[in-house]
C-alpha cells in the first residue's frame, strides 16, 4: 500500500475498510476495476461502499456521513486508481482482489479475530509514536477472548465498550454470544446487545465497518467522548457487562487529571446496571494509585462498587509498546465489603512469547495456562501464593499481586537480581508514562 498507493500508515486501514464494504455490495465486482480515467476505480469502490451502507441502513444520517467522509480519500488519491505497469492493473484492483480472496470470508463467518484492528495495529506500528502520544493501545485477540470469559458473557447480556477502538471487545463478545444463542435470538443480539463509543473518527469508521461485515451490530456505535456521557442516562440503558481498554497516559498533570485511567473506570462503573460485570485492562500504575486524586478515586470505587480481582499480565502483552498491563474485574453498584477477599493473580507466565517482526505468539502452554487461571479464578482451585493471593483491601493499598504476596523462602542472588531488574523496568515504565514524580525524593523538614 505504501509502494503502490503512497498511503500513510493511518490511511491504510481506511482503504482496506472501504474496499471490504464495496466487496459486500451485490452488484460490485473487481472485474469492473479497469483503470478507467473517466469513472475511476476509486469512484467505483466509493460508490459501491456508499450503496452498501444504504442497503444495511446505517443510521442516523449524520453517523453514516461521518463514516463516508473518512473513506473519501479513496477518490482523492489518483495514484490508487491509475493503471500500474508493475501490477498489470490499478493498485485498488490489486488490493481488492487480495482482500476478496484472503480476508473477507474470515471476517463474515463470525470470526473472533478483529481483522481490521490487526491491520490498523500493524500499519501504525511502522509510523512510530501513535500508541505513545495518543494513548492508542489495541487489545490482542487472546485478551479480548479472556475478557469474555472473565465477564461470563451470555446471549442475554447487553455489552458496552465505551472506548471501543476498532471493535475488538465487541467482536469477541458477539462471537461468544452467537455461539451460545438460539438461531432465533441471533438477530436481536446483533441489533440490540452490543454498544460502543469511540472518540476518534478513523477508528469509529473501522469499528462500524467491522460490525457491518458481521451482519449488523453497527446500529449502536456512536462517535463521541465517553467521559462527556451522563452516567445517569447511560445507567438507564441497562448494560449488564462493561469491557474497556481506555486511553493510556493521558492524565499527566493538573490540566489532564480528569483523563486518568481511574476516571474512566469510575465513570464506566457508574454507567452500568446494578450487579453488572466490568472488566478493564490498564497499566499497573493505575492500580498503584499513589496520588491524592488516585486514592480518592479508589476510595470512591470501594464505596460504590466491588473489586473482584486483579491479574498482572505478561509484560509483552502489548508487544513493543512498553506498557506493563493488568486486568481488573469489578461488580457495579455493590459497595465493597471490608471482609471481602479479593483475588490477586500473577499471570505474567501466560504461555505467550514475543517473536521479532511478528509480535506475541502462543506456545503449546498457552491453553493450559489459561485453563489454570480460570479454574483458580472461578472454581477456587488450589494454587501457590506465588500465583494467586486472596486478601482484604484498602484504598491506599497497591491493588497488585506483588503488594499482597509474601514469599517465605530466602531469596537467592538470582532472585535478587531479577527483582531489581523488574523494579528498574517498572520505574522506567512509570517515567515514560509521565509518572516520574513517584520516584522523586521528598525533602524532610528540619525539626
């Protein structure tokens, strides 16, 4: 796409999305893409894409127009439509034929894979900086599937993802719900049980495409700022499950203190129905919560909601992004009991390993490790404290396995070196995410 279409990294997934929508239009064929200079290949794809959005009734009009406007670049980039001697056809026809043969069927067959999200993540990884400067960290497929397990999603659930990105959580939720559902209930699930909010126009367009290709599901996607949605109005909608990967590292100072990950968590919990399950993935620093504002938010959570548990994940989960993530599970609108034993899990050894130029890949142990985790989480399977600790909590605590775990064994020199390495990695991660103040020495006043 770069070589033949001169497309920027953030433009590539939009072109892919437009082509996939055009391929779904019954009167469109790649054979019609002949490099014509009067009605260009870009115009033909744009027209077919627009017609398909009309056919599947994307509403309201303002929403449909927002998506269509994102796809106009396919017309406005002439090189995409021009005959290329190296290809023997226009770049758009080459892309369309490839997508039709290799991608479209997988998406339309209720695959749990967020294919367009994978495109987006792969393209952006070459641009440098998007994940760091905008807080964009797309969630890997094995994590979106784990979320649906932890939330125990059922066909009757009403799922909200308030920071839906390209739709990964909604796709995973839809996949699980459709597998469990009766045939007569599947249409209702697609139309009424999946809700998403996304602030960025480009991601919103990709998410809408994702859901259209899966047979609807796009009806309840909106492009908006989640934090500006009134919780009392959202509460009335009756969401029984909340899934979220909020923007990271946005609350770095007084002016942006309202954008911390904890603010997103508090707002999501307030938006859900009584007893709703809520699963989020955030940096470890969120659960540390050392600032006065963070402690206040953690206290608010305990006074109004329940923390069920936190699991520390593989540091390579977001490959090459430099974030040490954790998954936190809550129950909404049920004040946290002081006697409640919260589960804290060290799940860094999840059976996944990083592979250069490919990313995170499962080993033969991945399925076994996931089953072990879920057995401990739901069935109370006996496990060493090094894996899971159950403890009462306070707002001032660091809600992490490492805070509650006590190792009675005398550490070896290798253990000491590993601990120091882990600490230095953690400190570096906090500094790169604008939280270096946690490590500043405080001046001690003379008596």
